[in-house]
C-alpha cells in the first residue's frame, strides 16, 4: 500500500475541483481577453473566481491578482514594496522559504535594500522584541515573515507581527502558502499589505496561485506584455486553473472544521505512536498542536552507519514523505540549520491531508517502530 505523506509539497487534486475545471478545458476554453461570446464566457469564469477568493478572505475582488503560484506572488509582493513603496530596509528571518529569501538576497546584492534578520531560538520562535527594535532603529521597512513554516510547521504570531507593522508604519508581506486554505483569514481585521496562495497546497491544480494586495495601484508587474490582471500581470490567464483554485479554496473553507479535526487527529495519532522512539527529536514546535500547523510533523531520528537513510527506506516501502521543503530536497535544509545542528540525524517531514487515513498512520507507526527495533537494535518504549 502506497502512503502519501508529502502534502506540504503538493496535495492531490480533488475530484470535485477537477469536475469544476473540466468544462474550461474542453468547452469554454477561449482566451478570456477575446471579445466574442466564448471569450466573454471565460472572462466571466475568471471574475467569478476572483470574487469567490475575495469573499473567503473578506477582501474586495480588485485586491486579488492571479499568478503562476506562490513563488511569483511572493516575488511580486516583495519587489512591489521595494520599488513602489520606496523601501530600502527589509526584515525577514532565516527560516523563510527560498521564494522569499532568494528574492530579498538578490535585491540586497543589487544595492536596493539593507536586509536584516529577526532572531530565532532553537525551536524556531521569532523574537518579537528584536523585530520591534529593528523597526524602531530603521526608517519605514518591509517585513516579510511567513505565517506557517513549510518545513517544521511553526505558526508565527501573525496578529502580533501585524500590530508591530501598523505601529511602525511598515509594509507587511506574509508568505501564507502553507496556511492558506488551512487557516481562516480576514484581511479587514489583520490588515496585511500582501498575502499569497497556491492552489496545489489545498487540493487544487498546480501552476496557479494568487496575490492579495491591499493597495493594487502599487503593484509592480514582473512580466512585460499585455494588460491582463488590470495591467499588473501580463499573460493569458489560466482559466481552468483559476476556476480550480477558487473551487479548492472555497471547498477548504466550507468544510474547514471537519477537515481540521480529521487532520489534527492523524497528527496526534502519529505523535503518540512514535514519541517513545529512542533518540527521536521533534523539530521546532511541530509536536505542539497549538503552536504548529496541523498538516506538518517534522522529526529527527539517529542515522545508521553504512545503511541507506531513513527517507530512502520509507520510499522503498511506499511511504512518501520528505526531508523538508521539496524545493531543497537535494540539499541540506537551511531551516533546520537555522535552529540547532542535527548532525548524525535523518530529518523526516510528514505532512497530512484530509485524504489520509487512520490505517495509513498506523502502518507508518509500525514501520518506524520496526526501524527502531531491527536497525537501531533498541526496542522502543512503546513496544517494550
């Protein structure tokens, strides 16, 4: 039995979403910029989707811009803040996704900004007093801090960060790719300048996402071309993908409590089944249900000399997890390195979705306990 537990990298497309998308692949396939009836039909679908997303965020449709995914949305937000808001100081953390870190580092190398980092402890907690001090010591800045960490699952206190941004008249961008569809947002109350979403993180299609911008007039287009997306994002809109994005987000929030209860139960089940394994470390706050995303559990287990790593062994058994971000799967995790060195440990990120089952988690628990007993030569406390 194959068990897919890499949902933080991408989730499976839901049947309901595909059903919504299909007519815009085969029937209403026209270019939404075309003036004829079929084009107007596609345009109506795009604008209806924009309205659905806005309603789910308590925003206005004109605040929503469609992109190719979270990376483009993050890049657009950051560069718009730098160029249109005349920002010359940016504050981030060493735990951010590379879509944010690499964009900011490139801007720093180009001499556009001074880049500062909020301190974090070994569990990934960001120091809000340090953030406050950085904002106090610098002129109007860009804050770019994610809400939920994609590798260790930590939830940053976004409400408090937003309060600091407002107090210091800072621009707030939050990479909400992992939390969108899994945590409810009210942009009128939170007041961010930029939020982002990517459909494939909540059972929508790959290759489509969105950017929420509080002040659309100050957006900077990354692409030169036509006047799509109110002149802010050139290129023919991915109509079927946009329809799927809206359908997936709407479905996630319409059934939010049911989905969240199920996923929390799966995560707690896995924690309870492996917490007694010899040498196990839970990275960040991923073991703490109240301080982390329900969808992510990151662990470290002692490596075994002269054997394949644990991730490879799981793969052979048809258990699909990851060592961290899918974007850094061929290198060491900068997030783990920014916490506490895990030399001599295998890092495994299990990430859950509403389609996972109790039986699958039981199987993973069995495999990990067998790994402890047969390879480490140390029976786990659970099986002793």
